[in-house]
């Protein structure tokens, strides 16, 4: 099929695999994709006033941008990939997959992941990857229950209050959020700033530049830097200043020879 435009005041349910050589444009109440291996050769836009659903195992690959810009909410059951652009949801996203879900962009500058609403799941593992040049933003709260959150790669990372079983973030700049991990949390970044990090067992922060205005609470904390780590206005287990690292583990590693 070349392109697909749907305007509907009822529920549109696409049971088979959707394969398009051009664009997919939906405007209507509710849209459900149930097929496996859905592919759109250009862009996809979903303007939904009801629920947009991708069923469990209904993965979706779009060459250009994927945009959901309706007032309705979203239930996502499998991976969403943009091979040459970004992914954007205007409203809340709920994960309902029986296995891990990945949001993957084209990884170039501007190939961003933007979720303007809340992100939730019960036991769903979620991976974001926007590449080293793409930003990731979640404007609302992220609550994954017993699921794990992985950011595989990003330039600038901005989350609202975030909770998951484990949290693992890799980005150039980890900024402005509250992260709560039931067990472990790891951050690998150039710059970490204005975050609050709580880990039930172990936290590790590796920053090649500095950690600025952070608050960290963990039973065990490791801080590493390639050449140096500068802690600016940073508290650890509610202790500021030179004594902050007495009850925790501090490791300063030089760059590998």
C-alpha cells in the first residue's frame, strides 16, 4: 500500500500488519495496531481523541518522524522506531508489553524523543536510545513499577520525577530530575546537574566533567571521573561539604593509560 489516511469518529482497528511505502495519517477517536512488524516508509501522525494502542508484539518502524498529537492517551505494547527522525507523544503513555519495550530514533541531531505527558508501566522494562546527538525529554512523571529504565544513549536528558526498579542512564548531560530506584541506579555522563537521586542499595555516578547541585541518597555510592570530578553544591546522604563521603565509598580514577 502506498499511503494511508484515516478520518474516523469511531474506533479504527487494524488487525493485520501495516506496510506503507509513504505516510500514515490518522485523525479520529481511537486507533489500534495489532499486527507484527508494522512499517511506514515516511512519517506517521496520530491525532486521536480516544485511545491509541499498539498491541503486545505490534512493533512499529517509521522512517521519518512519529508524532502523536491528539488529546487522547496512548497504550504501547511494543517497540517504536524512527530510523531517520524522532518520536513525540503529546499525552500520557502507558506500557502494557509482556517483554521489554524500546523507543529508538535515528540518532542524529534533532532526532529527539519527547513525551510531554506521564509515562507509566507495571512491570515493563523500557529502553530509550536517541544517540549521542538526540535529546530525551519526559515532561510528566515516569513510574515503571517493578520495571527497569535504561537510557542507552542521549545528548541532553530531562525527566520529571522518575521511579523504577533499576535506573541506568547514559547521556552527555543528565539534568533536572528526581530519580528513585528501588535497588540500583547508575549514571554515565559528561555533566550531571540539578538532580536528586535515591537508590535502595547502590548508586554509581561517572561524570567526566562535574556533578553540580545534586542530592544523592544511597547505602553505597561510587563516584568516578576520567581525570577529575568537581562536586558543586552537592549533598550525599544529606551531608554537604568535605565530610559527605565519610559514610560512603568515593573512588577517583585517572584516565586509562
